[in-house]
């Protein structure tokens, strides 16, 4: 019996598997920042220090009312009148609140980040957070309950994703393309996007859920306040409307 010569032959290795968390780096870093901030505030700060953190960086509508605590300097001072339109998005009211936001960002934010790139993704997300805070302020002016959480920004990411993921060839569309090409299918305009039955269904369900939360005012994730559904809507509308300004892919014309 002859023995085959196997000198120099390489062993057969199984094909590489896909990583469990195949997220864009900007989403991974942003999620990590949110987690670290919450770990520090929840585990290492005293109750008083955590409260001051929320007042200084959470969005407090009462801060803009002239009759709120006259003569008293709130944590953050005058600068907080500006930066809290954005910084509230980095704070969360509980572990469940944080987990849900990170999960939805991983799903929808990843799609948007792959299409827009890091800088455009971050800028669009920031604008959605700002628009969410602005609508919340308009409808809750003078309210003494601070608003925290990245939900408005992530709602904007969801809305931006609907502008292309349901298109033919998109990640959730018919005849899905392979690899990253699915994230680069041309998007339609706002009106044409609304005519897509899948987009219309997604928007109907999304707005319905948020309106239900608004009607029942259910506390979320162990936080003492209720869901800031108006901020969600402000962020969502901003993401849907502003997406075209950041989209590097030429728009599909019909």
C-alpha cells in the first residue's frame, strides 16, 4: 500500500464565519460611549451627583422659563441652555432604556452609517436629537421634568433608514443586493417614499406606537418620567425630511 505524500500540504480550514456583531465602527463607538456614561452615572456617582449631572446635561424645559427659580443658578449655568439640546441624548433613565436604544441604533443606525459615512451619520443624528428637544420644548415649555435618552436621535436614524431600506435592491426590499451594495440603492424623494406600501406601513405602525405611549404615559425602563414621545416624533420627522441633504447616493428619479 502506498502512502500519499502530504508534505507541504496545508490543512483544510473551515471558511471564516461572519462576526456576531458586524457593526460600523461609528455605531460601535457611539454605543460604547452611551454604555460607559450610564455605567459611571449609575454605579459610581452618588444620588446627588447623578441628579446634578441630569440637570446640567439633561434637557429641562423649565430652564427656559423666566419665572423658574429666579436668581438661582442651575447646574451647567447659561451654557446648558445651549448644549443640553444635544447632551440629553447621552444620558439614560435605566438599563432597559439604554439597552433598547442601543439595540435600535445597532439595527437602523448601522444601515444609515453604512450609507452616509461617519461624519454625515453623526451630524444627522445630532440634528435629529436637537429637533426632538425643540419639539419637546414647544409642547412642554416650563415643565420641571428633565428629558434624557437617545430616542429622538435614533428615531431619526429609523426614519432615515426607511428612505432606502425598503427600495428594490435595498436591505429590506425586493431583490436584495449582496454585501454593501444593498445600502447604496438610490433613494426616492419624500413624497415618492411615502407612496411605497412598506414605508407607509412602517410609518403607520411607528407613529401608532408612539401615540399610544403618549396617551397612556407609561413610565419606561425604570425611569420616573414618562416616554417623551413628542421628542421621538420630532427626531423622526427630522430624519425623514433631512435625509436627502446628507445622502451621498444620487437620488432615484421616476
